[in-house]
C-alpha cells in the first residue's frame, strides 16, 4: 500500500493537500486568503516544521504562481528567480522573510528588488 505524508490543511478553510505538504498549504493560504498578518503567522509556524529546501521551494512556487518570472510585477525579474537558491546557504528565518517580502511585492507592487532585500539582510 502506498504511503502518503499526513494531510495538512489550511487554517482558514477546508482545503487539504498531500502534495508537498505544508508548502502547498502555505501557497494556498497566500492565494486564497490575502490577509498578510494571518499569512505571516502561518509562515512563522511553518519555520518550525519545514526544511530550508521546503522554504526555498515555497519561494519558487510563489514566484511561479504570482509573478510569472517578473512579467506581472515591478521590482522582481527573472534573475531573482535563481537568487532564491542562495537561501540554501542561509537560515530558515531568512527564507520566511523572503517569502513575506515576495508577498509584499505582490500586494504593494514595491520597487525594491530581491537583490536589495538580500543585501539589506547581509548588512544587518
């Protein structure tokens, strides 16, 4: 009998998934429930459960689903897509922060780029 990961569900509705577990649930939360404070709480909870690679995948999924590699939003472009991979060498906290940053770019169409965000974190 095929083994599946435990089902995980959205805190806001009845959506559940086995596909990539919590990463897909977080992406669903971001797509369906654009309440930033609730989503940030979800991301912070996920930091305790997800590996760095899971969070990198979450960032790539957000870019794929929301940004279309930069076509739809000012300040995030195709080169930023590959920059997410530097998160493999950083903390899960930075991964969560970058997810939130991409979320803010999507919501606010901000000018600052992922480059500037990462550089500002490096200086702190």
